[in-house]
């Protein structure tokens, strides 16, 4: 009989041992079991294969973490809402303007292989709410969701609104009841962002209600709870009022001691969830080295909170062209668990420019297949010529990521594109209701429309999603990543570009800053004008590298040597397990 780990066939028992050595899990075999799993709580999951479309990187990371756990045979349960509606973004030209509009699609969980378990009840705004509990088993992992027809879409309503609080309370209290319904007891609770705080609060309430001394229950909950922060600034977080908690939170608490503990956390009738999440979780992690150093969060005493740096990773097989995965495996650069081999740096030296171009050519073909059903800002379907160079920017369309930066000097951008027979695709969803960024995007589209050359070479693709993100990583040559330094927590899009043998042009921020600035084509400068000079110089350098075998090999090898260990989602899971246990 051939043993397996996840979907990976293992030839013999030595291979099994090698795996456990690789992720340092030998001491966890008694701590994690199918009945006592690693539980991962997230308000957002981005996993269309399993029926849930998230809003951005947090959801994509959640899906990758579960997939890596499945491949590694880790007992793992992801708890999240199943949103019965999802938004889709569209653009159309109307006269001299570009207008965006959103359509809303109903989603039926029965079409995605979920099993209905039962219902659980929570109290919200003087009403008993019935939440359906559904689950889907995936190897050693499972997804458990709570849902009901009026749950709405992800991030519907303002961040401090009643409906947003209702969604978060439903996930926490309803999700904890769902775990019990499934016969599961969490060995660890990983809280991804403060929206999941109520899951740990539900556990504290249960322990206290069942007879454990309150202070012992607090200690127990804290020691088994990890708070993973994905943002940098506490002040940007929404607050809730005592009245809102009186209507949505306190009715779900049975323990007077827990209610008193929580009530004491209010200041001037308001509460910030990060404050109480920090109090209820002894283990705290940031998602890159830089993030863990600079995240400015403080506890109730005003002391700055320390975070352990565990940089995000990706599920390499999901986001990488199969030909590239096979190539890296055959060369002995990565092993069967998508971890870098011990001598991967030496093996990287065997990569040739001809191999890179051949693999990227196949990626371009796959990208063009996707573009056949993804219209641009004019509603047209485009095809990038096989012999053309392609720049891409694919990030959430938010202020600090500066999606407009490459368009600041249109004549310089035109010169680079024309000189190198290049195209530029940019995409990213504007959050519904973000009028400022909608206007910014319209400005860019008008700028492109006003110039015949840019109109032919620059394309905006709306309704950004997993499919488009993966296709661009596989089929583009150069990726642009230019957040304002100090504001990106990690980011993972750039990781997908590097593993797919693309060149990265980036500011030294987020997870990119885990390695020295000479590991990629770094944008630098003290002022925005200096940054622009650097950005265009780096774009020119990257384009020229694709025309020169020596330079192309040099930059690709440099990226892989430095970032392969960071990119690996298996490495990320190993780091979490090492920290937790």
C-alpha cells in the first residue's frame, strides 16, 4: 500500500518521516487530532472552487492556508460565513466618461458539495436568529460555515454598522456552536483579524458557564488563542458602542463574569475590538518581519503590543503554472511539499534564459485563454501578442497601493511600452461605496482613452478575482508593486509573480522587505518625484532584462534564491505550528 500525505503519494515510511521532519511536527501528533483540530477563524474566504468569493488578500490567504494544511495532513477546520450573495464589478464607457456598476449574484451552497448539519441559534437585536450550519470535508481539513438568507454580502454596510457587527457575532457565537454541533473541540483558535474576536469570547463564556473559575478560564483561553493581525494601524479600525453590544453581544453571553469583564473594556461608551482581542489572545503574530516590527497596537495599559513575525505564504501548486512546478521539481529546487530543497540555491543556478522564456510562453497562451472571456474597460476582449512584453498591476484598488503611480508621467510610460513592444494590464476591485477611488480609477481610464497609443496598449480588467490574478502571474513578464512604504502588511500577489518566473518591480515594503532590497528591482526615493524616477528606471531595466539572457537569468535567480523559502505556504504553516506548540 502506498502511504499518502494529503494528495501527495509517499513511496515508503521514510518519506512520511521526512515529511514530519520537514515541517517539524513530530511533537504535535498528540496535540492535534480530527476531533481536536487546529481551528482557523476568518470573516473572509476567497475560494471560488468551494463557493465563496472573498474581497482580497485575507480571503486568498485563508484558502491557501487550508489547502496547505490538507496537503500536509494537518487536522484543520476553517470556520467562516457562507455569504448568499456576491458582488461583481463592471465598467462601461458612457460618452466621455467611464462608469462602474455592480451586479449581485445569488450563491447556493448546495451546488458546491456542502452538507447541511443543522441550525444553531444566536440572539441579535431582540430577535432569535436561526443560522444554518454547513460543512465540507476536504482530506484532513474541513470548511464549516454559518449562513442564513439575510446574511448579505461580505463587508456589507459600514465597518461600525449594526449589520457588520451582526455578521461578526454570527461568525463568533454561531461558529463556535457549529463546532460543537460537529463534535469538535478546538486545540487552538487562530483569529484572523479582530472580526473573529467573538469566537474566543464564546469559548471563554462556555468555560466559565461550565464551572471553570473565571480567571482560570481567561488564562486557558489566552494560551490557546492566536491573534493574527493583517493591518498596521489600530486607529483605522472601526469602533462599536455599548448600545450595539447590548443588542448583539451581551444577549449571547451566559456568564455574568464574562459580561462584567467585557463591559469594563469600554471607554466613553465605545469599544475597539483590537483592544479586547489583544486581551484574550496570548499569542500574537504579524504577517511579515516589517509588519511585526512597526504595527502600532497598544493594550489597555497603553503598552505597545509585540507580534511574532510569521510571513504569509502561498499554496505554490495552486498559483503556479504546472509546467513551472514540474520544472522546479525536476531541477531539485523544490521538494514534494513545495519546500525549497536544502541545496536549492545551487540548483537554481541551472536555470537558463531559454527555459524561462519557454515556460513563460506557455503561460502567455494560458493568459490569453482567460482573456477570451474577461472584457476590458470598453467591453472588448483582448489578446496579448505572444512576442510582446507584458507589465501588470493587480492589487486591490486602494489608496496606499498607489495603482495610478505608473501613469503619473504618461509620456514616460508610453516611451517604455513603445521601445520594448510592451503592454500594460492593470486590475483591482474598488470597494463598493469608495467614491474617492472610483473617481481615481475613472481619471486613469480617461487618461488612457485620450491617447491612441495608450488606448491600444493599456487595459483595465474589472471584477478582479482568483482566475484573473493567477492568469496574470503566469502570463505577464513584469509585475508592479508600489505601496507607500510602511503601509503594506505583507501582500502575496508579488509572491505568485516571482514563483512564476516574473520580474518584480516593487517598493521595499510588506513581505518584500523580508529580504534585502537588492533581491529584486527595488523602487527607492525620499520623495514621490524620486520614487517616480526610480519606478520608470526599474521598469526600463526589467524590460531590457527580458531582451538579454545574462540579465534575465541574473534577476530571476536572485529572486528565487532569496524568496523561495518565504513564498512557501508549507513554511508558513510550519512557522505557525512551531509558534503555537
